[in-house]
């Protein structure tokens, strides 16, 4: 069986990485970002849930006393 020639792999991989970097840079540069991202006003809607007004405790099975 002939040996696999790997002498061009470094060139191929490096050129692929550089090409991908350039393509992604071009794609990102075409995106429009808002000038001030904090200018958007968000309304925080507070819902009144019954469990928010009560203090509840969650018991794990290992913290319960052994009842035999």
C-alpha cells in the first residue's frame, strides 16, 4: 500500500482557517447593531403568585427523620 502524502495538509488546514475567518468577518461586518443597546425600555410584569407571598420549605427525603 502506498503511503498517504501529508505534506500539503498544513497548507490546506491553514488556508481553510484563514478563509473561514475572513468569511465570518465579512458576515459580521454586514450586521446592523443598535448604537445604544440600553435604550430599549423593558416592562417588568410582576405576577402575583400565591407561593410568592408564603415562605415554603422544601424537604429532601434524606433530611426527614427515619420513621420505622
